C-alpha cells in the first residue's frame, strides 16, 4: 500500500508539473508587460496558427521601427474555439485591440465593437472582391488578411498516367475522368469528410455561389421566398458529392484532413477538395508533386463551372473601445504598406495578398497559390458564401451532408434537413 | 459567552471565508448570472439583452430535435457508462486486494489513465481507433477491428464508452480498494470457516459492507458520464452527422457556435436540474442500503 501511495504521489506531482509547463506561456507574457513600462501595448488576437512564427518575427521588426509600441500577439486556433475564446476575453474585460473577424454575419454580430476603418490609406487599394464582407452602409470595418481559393486539387502526373488529356470542366467529364483513374488503379478522390468545415462551409459553397444571384438567394432564404429543397443547383451538387463518394477512399467519414492530405501527397489519390493553404502541408510530405486546380463541376455547363471558390478567410478589425486605437491602426497600415510587412505577407505567410499594392509572384505563392491568383485575375471566381450563413449553419449542414454520405438519407432528405437548419437558425 | 461567540464567528470567517469567497466568485455568481441569461436572447457579444421570459425553455422542448437527441444519447451513455465503469472498477479492486504479484504496479497502471487529461486521451484513442484498429484489422482480418470505428452511430457510441470506462474505472477502483481493505478480516475469516464460497463471501459480506463506497462511486460515475464533454469533443466532435452529441456538447454548441447564449444557458439550467435530481435520488437510494458491520 505504501508503495502504491508513493507511486501515486509521484504521478500526481508529475501531472502538476506538466500543467505548470502548460501555463508558463501566459506568465511570460505578463512579465514582458511589466518590463516595458510606459510603452503602449497593442494586443492582437488571431486564429491563424500557421503564421504564428512569422508574426512573431514581424513583431520584432515593427517594434524596432516603432519603439514606443509593443505588440502582444495571441493565437487561438480552430474556428469555434477562437470565437469562444474571443467572447470570453470581451466578457472578462480583457478585450484585444486587434482581432480577426470572418465578415458578413460575423461582422454584424461584433458590429458594436468595431472601429470604422474607411479613412485608412489601404482601403482604396483593396481588391473589390475582398471589400464586400466587411462593408456595411458604405463603411469598411476590417482589413482582409489574404485571399484563399479552393476547388479540387489534382495531381497532374496521375491524370496523365490514367490517360486523361482534356481537363474535366463539367460533371460528365469529371465522372469520365474518375472512371479512367479507377481503371488505372488510382483512387480518384481523397475525401476528408470527417471535417465539418470541408463539407459545411467550403464543400457546399458552389451550390450557393452558382445561384444566379447568390446574395438575393440568401436573402430569399432568410425571408422564406427561396428554398434549398428542389433547387436545381443543390441537386447537382448532391450528385457531385455522390460521385466523390463512389470514386473515393474507404471510410470517408472517419478520414480527417491530415489523412486525406497524405493520401494526396503520397500519390495514393489523384484529387482532393482543398485550397491553396494546403501547399505547405503537402510540400512537407512531398515537395515534388505537380499540382493544379479543377473547379467543382456541377452540371454540364462548362463556362459556368470553370470557376474557383475564392474568399477572404479572415479580416483584422480594431476594437472601437480600445485605448490604443491609433497605435493599432498604425500597425495595420504598416503591415500592408511597409516593405517589411509586404515581404512577410507574401514570402513568410505565403498569402495571396488582398491589396493591389503588394506584388504577388507565382514563385512565392507556390503552385496552388499561383493557380488561384490566375483565376482571380481572370475574374473566374465564385465568392465565399459561408460567412452569410446564420451562425452555426455550417456545422449543421455538415451533419446533414454526413448523414447523406453515410446512406442515412437521400438527396431530398438532405436538402430538407438543410432547409430546416436554415429556418431554425436564421435571425 | 458573547465574547466566545464572536471569537467563534471570527475563526469561522478566517478559515472558511476565503474558500466561500472563491466559491461564490467562481460558482455561485456565474450560476445566478446564467439563470438570468437563460431568460434572455443574448448572443454572447452584443450590448443589448432582451428579456424573453420562458421562450428558451419552450423552444428547447418543442422545437429542438438535436437537444432531445443529445438528451437521449446522454441518457443511454450514462446508463451503460455507469454500469460498466462500476463493474470494471469493482472487479479490478476485488482482484487487486488479493495477493497478486505486482499488485501495486498494476494499481498504478489502472489508475494512470485518470491522471492524463481527457482531451489528450481522446486524441490518442482517436488515433488508435481510426489508424490502429484499421491496421490491425487489415493484418489479422478480425471483423471487430474492421468496423468503421467512430464512423457511424454504433461504433461512435461504443468508442466513447470504451475510452470512458478505461479512463474512469481506475479512479473508482481506488475508492473500492480503500473500502474493500477496510472490511474486517474477522468477518471474512468467520465466513470462510463456516464454509461460504467465494461468491457468497463477495455477495453477502463484501458488497453490503462497502455500500458507502458504492454510493460515492455511483454518484461520481453518474455525474461524470452526464457531464462528459472532453472525450466527446476529441473522439467524434459529436459526429458523424451529430449522432454522438452529448448534452454538454449541445449546450456548448448552442452558446458558442450558434451564438444563442440565452438558449444555451437555459439548456444548461435544465441539464443541471436533471443531473441534480438524478444524483440526489441515487444517493438517497444507496444510502438506505448501507449497513454497519
């Protein structure tokens, strides 16, 4: 018994030690503040975990140029967790000065706290497409961080191997291509259908964006004049989902994002629904892949289909009630106008810039980023619609879609579920 | 006399005051605030909070299938979870109070999962279920490992149960061990001399004498499994198609994903009342069965 207790005590001590390690990050930050004295501190709260290192280097450069401003960069990753953490910060009077916002419905929600940035010098340089999600009554409330584009990433070499010479631009052509791949012994699609966002916000996007007027359609949904059920675009989209399932990997519902990425990167699958953000992850496994984009083809109108989903994943906004508003604006402005800031945005963050004054070179952005950039330049884009959904609709959509993929419901039932979700969650 | 009373009061303030203060700040005040918010339509952010009376409560029972589904899931989970964790915990304790080699070492091993956080455990097990099981299944062809683990309702449910039992039974085992070692040797010896079989000793002597531990363990297991959130989040995130969404997760989802903070707090209030009622009844029932040696 004595021995048992001793081991137990040791274990407990170990666990306490571990948890102490976990929290040391926080106390470090506080020490930093104490030392800085009268410096003005600007807190940045954001969720892009992949750029944390770059941001921290950038912070050093910025503080060199502006010695009286100190940046405190805090990062909480993953969509929902970020939202909860941000709310907690506001509720506990620890509101950050700069934070990220998804735009549209999310902007409406936080509008009480947002500073009007319309008079900032960079506003005129924004790409038109990036302004819309953060604009309300003609005022601009946020700075788009970057552009992201998604569709089906495909492996050019595997396509060649399967003898696909013409790139599929319509549903039928895509189906034919998938068949050829299968005959060549290659899994056509790597489906990470465990991830709700891959289905519920990105996957569903073409069905919304290919409506004749997406904004009117969404407004119609809110007013009850439009329906998801029976909508032709949604039915075509359901067919596309079925296609990816039929020619996809085993157990798609337990396949997570990383697994699907490695299927694609190790050339076990030829296509995956994904965006240019995946470039660094794919490069980490296999930097020599020859990748390109295919649009998510619904229906047989080639022209309508030859478009990529493009949107602004996050915008930086300034807290209206912050004591250091001016300093926060200085930082945002510095970020997109100084040479150092520009360099970091394209080279370290690998962002597709949302500001026209930043030069984006294909070699900086990687294959995928460059391909998205081409689509943007040619204005062959489908706007990102998910920010206009009612809060939480993306997750619910994903549930309905997963039930469809698992064979628990059919097209009609899935669309009914999605319609019910919208009706239940709309304001 | 009066002086003495004052001294007593002062002493109580000094000793209990700080704890009470922290309890109030971290538990009581938020609880009361939560009660207030459950009657409003607050979204968690905006400055305007509108009083909506009982609308939230009406809505969750009449117009919220997901809430009722998650309620049912949690109930099923609690029933299976409570029975399994207690059975496993008890039998581990029963065998680890016998003279077995490496007894202490084994006790530590079984307790260990409890020291690791639930979230971490969940992610480790998610890997085991999805990658590990699939690989074993491919290599051996045993159907059990070839199931789509965590990929449908049934495997999702049992997956969470397995990890939950693995994690919590160690803790219950410690309580049972403490209680079993307290059963007096004389009684056991007497029973043995009278020719009682092992099973009879277990059923008629050990179990009645450790009823206080059963009360505690049932209480813990019920409240743990009702409130289970971390395993749920890390193993299945409520999926696939929201078939494994626990009540706690549904509440979180409502408040922080759908931004209906008022509705979320209303649900959590109902949740609290249900857990409180069930555990109170359980403690009363099992207390009655406690006996003196």
